[in-house]
C-alpha cells in the first residue's frame, strides 16, 4: 500500500509505503464518537459561577418583623426569592473533561485516518524553506496540490513558528502537528495535506 508524494509544482515526485495498521484499520465509529466527545468536552472552560445566598453581600438584618405587617415572612434579602438575592442551584466552576483510554484514542485516530484516506495528499517537506512568516509563499506551495477554497488541514511534523504565523489568518485552513492529531479536525477537513516527514512520524506513533 503506497501513497504518491507531490512536489511544489503539483507533480508526483515519488511514493511512500503506508502502514496498513494505520491506513487500513477496521473502522470503529464508537471509538471516533467517544474521541470527539472527549475532545469537545476538554475545550469547555467550566468557569460559569453564580453566588448562593451565603455569598451575596448584605442580608444580615431581617427585612421586617415576623408578624403584623400583612406581608409574607422573610428572614433575609439574600434569599433566591428576592431580586438581587442569591441563585439556587446555579452553576459552579467544574471540569468537563472526559476520560478516554490511550488504546481507544489511538483506535479512534486510526479509524479517522482510514475514513479520510481519499482526502489525504502527501507533499514534500517544505517547512525548512520558509525562513520567515510568509503567507503567500506557503499558499503557493500548497495550492498546486489541493483546493484551498474549502476546509483544509495542514499536518507538519513538529511546531514551526514561521508556518503557524503564515497561515493563522487563512480563513479555511487549520494547522496540526503529527503528534497532536485529533479526530474532530480530521473529519471536519475537506482536504488534508501531510508533509512527508509528518507522515513518517504518524505511522510510527499510531501503528500499534
């Protein structure tokens, strides 16, 4: 099982062997679902907070005497029944993170890669050629192999400041690194561009 490697002119410059354990694994939709749920849950801040009646300032004095006023009895203006009082059963800071074991996470990524197989384009390594942030130069190297007007995911081997700064304001392009792949971004992309060295690292990382 092989994949063609394209150069910056859009021509086939060679090929690379694909690990069947990564690119031809048995699809497991449940694992993908769990991975996406865990990924989205981890992005929730969980910082919503309301004050209870104990945390609202004031309320030390009884608003009016217990009997004889004709009004309903009341012990404190911090009661949830009062305007400006505390909130009953309101949200508290919490973590929404969902645990997913490493084997299930790896299976989910293998399934996602298999599902997106026909959208993947492998290109020659070009990150070292970008010596300073240059959006035009990066796009020129990529537009010959895919349609950049649709959602495009670029996967490079490791963090590269020049590349990230070059494409951060490109509307429909996202950047990931070979060791930080996630199922959601793989499935959302219409085109996936992977550099040759990133592909080799992916096969080493997710082959088991």
